[in-house]
């Protein structure tokens, strides 16, 4: 469960045929061709995340989805957590904590030492 981050907004222009042609022209110090589309054409906003909790052998899937009713006008930033029959509001600022995997620090009471110990463990959930 290595940590793997992804952006909430992504410009894909550098990865398109026309974007690669522009990069190549700039590197050769040639005239950079105009884009055939407006810059907004290449901009994407994250609208959903599928998360797996568990191991490669077993687990459970759930998702975080942005409300798309006002998506085109960009008026809504409301996200929801869909988990089987449960649907709850979700704060997209928590995406790094709930979707990127990696490690987390937990506090756990140790019966033998009769005190709370802090330890690090791999997160059992990630979006990859």
C-alpha cells in the first residue's frame, strides 16, 4: 500500500498529440503551433474515486462521487461517500487522507504495558 497521489484538477494538454507537437517544436526552437481547442478543453476536474479496502485476496469497494447536478456550471463542490446502501456527505479535502494509501499513525492501548502506544501501519484502503 505505497502512497500514490493524484490531483483534483488535471491539464492533459501536454499528453495529447497536439501537446506533444508543441513540446517538440519548443525543444527544437521552432515555431510552436497553436492549439486547435481552447485551453479549457484540456482541463479535467476529478468527479469520483473508487476505493478498495482490504487485500489482493479479499476486500470491499466503495466510492466518493461529486454531485454533478451543477457540475457544468461549477457551482457545486458537494461530494458523497457511497458505501453499499449508505450515502453520506463527504469533504473532498479528505481525499488525500482517505484515498492515497500509504501509512498512518494510530494510538493503541497495550494490555501488557498498561499504556497507550503510538505505532505506524499501512492503510488498509487506497484508490489504486
